[in-house]
């Protein structure tokens, strides 16, 4: 997948920022007022959009693209 440097995939900026936040899924969910399952689904979706195998890889991609 080729990512344009000017535009993040829908929601990528906000969820990459979320992925950057340290903590477990349960901790992130609590901070956001979401269930752990919903939080996990959102993180999985952004990782899929960024073709990332981990939160760290998603963060790296978003930083390299200038989204966060």
C-alpha cells in the first residue's frame, strides 16, 4: 500500500495518536470511556489501514507520514 504524505487515511491521525498512548487496552478503554473490545477493534482497524503489524509500527508510520 502506498500512503500519500499529505492525507492520512480516514481516522488515522486520531487513532495513531491513541496507539501512541502508553498503557494496556483496558487502561486506554477506561481513559476513553469505551469498552476494551471497542478500543481493540479501533486499534486493529487503524493498524490494518496503515498495514502495521503492531502499535509501534503504526506509530512509526504515522510519524514518518507527518500525521502525528
